[in-house]
C-alpha cells in the first residue's frame, strides 16, 4: 500500500522553539507539498518541491522553511514557532501533471 | 473573489438519496479538477478526477465538468451514512505544481 508518512500525529511545542515536521513518501513522486489546514480557511499551500534540492514558495511561506535532500523526504521547518502557527499540517505528494495528490495523515501542531 | 468556491453546508440528505455537491472556479485556464473526501480528524483522500467537459462515473460517484460555466459538481448516488464527510473541490491550472482547494462542503447522510 503506497503511503505518505508524517513523523508525528500530534505535537506540542513552546513559542520560540524550532520545529521540524518530517514527511516521507514511498511512491517515487517528484512533487511534494506542505499545506496547513485551519477551520474556515481551508487548505493553504506553504511550500512545494518538484525535485531534490528544489523548493518553491506557496501562498503562506512566512515563518517556514523547507528541506528536500532526498527525493522521498520533504521537511517543513518552523524557524521560531509562534501561537498563530497552531494548525493541522498536511504533507502531500504527486507525480508531475498526475491524478491528484496523496496526503499524509497530518500533524496537529499546538504552539503554547 | 475566492478562486475555488463551495457552499460550506452542511448538506443533509437521507440515506439512499442523491447528494449533489457543487463548486465554481475563477481561472478559465484551469485544466485539472479533483474531488477529495475528508472525514473528521483525517486527511483528504482523492476520490475523483476529471479533465474534460462532461460526466465521469466511478461506482456511486459521478463528477461533472462544465468549463464554459466554470463549474464542477460531484453526485453521490445511493448515499450512505459512511459518505458523511467534508468534500473538497480542487482545481489545478499550472500543470500539477499548485492546486487550489475550496474550503469544502460538509455532507451529512441521515440513516
């Protein structure tokens, strides 16, 4: 069964901490994405990557960075966590121009 | 104007009825259209994709696309309580790199 695996289901971090969210896919997908999902705001794209070591800003990149050192792994980094980054974070992957995305199970991050 | 618009619902239908979910989009250059189902507390799951005008059927699901009207819909026949979820419409217009999601329609199927 093909999968996108996110390292943590729930995380609680303190304001100002550096936070790493990991995502690994086993489908040999070129494209990988990080979204956050908030009630009433839907899914918003933070960053995406279409190849190893390549990254592109999405709609809300401020306060985040990403790393893609290997094709199967895409990491989201919160440089200095703030309470307004409390959210559900969803990783997704796809082939280029393919039939939609496969999502990971999500990480619910709470910043206190 | 939101790029992908959906009625937030909730849409309530009785078991066995047809549920009709609608979505409009603003970019006429959009090429790919998707419906995702998201159960409460879970991540979205792709259930339908459609690329050309007309209908596409998969089991109890039918996706309909009208590019002239910039309109996508999802019909669920013989609705079951297990279909109760939020349905996200998604539109892609740059070859797969960025997909715009609607905020979703909550569907309740009453037993």
